[in-house]
C-alpha cells in the first residue's frame, strides 16, 4: 500500500491519499484528514477521519494539493471507468 499526503496550511492537518486494495478485495482508495501529533507521550498522529471514499473500484487517487487558503484540496483521480483522468475539487475545509 502506498500513500501520498498534502498539508492543509490553515489548520495544520495532513490529508492522506491511501492506495487501497482495489477490485479484487472490493475496497478502494480512501482520503483521510489527520491531525498532527500533539504534545503528548507518543509520536503517533492524534486522530484521523475519512473524508472521501472512491466508489469506482478501478480508480485511484494520485495525490492532492491545497490552495494557499486551505479551503480547496485538488485531488487527481486516474484509471476511472470513463478512461479519462479527473481532478476533484474537495471543499468544506474549516
């Protein structure tokens, strides 16, 4: 499994694009928003939530980038059923 991450500049979250298991397993890519590790005893992230799941089992997210205001995450999707690449504009970051 491989991942790519984007840094959300306003709130300091890391958005992780997971390379899922695919059609053979019936589970595909998820995109997660994760808090940075806070001031605590471990070096683990302090929490993640899934913000996107791809329902096209042949498609995969290939990374993303935030605009400078941190309210748009542009994510590339490849290998989808249309045969064309797509760029998703994920909004709602607050």
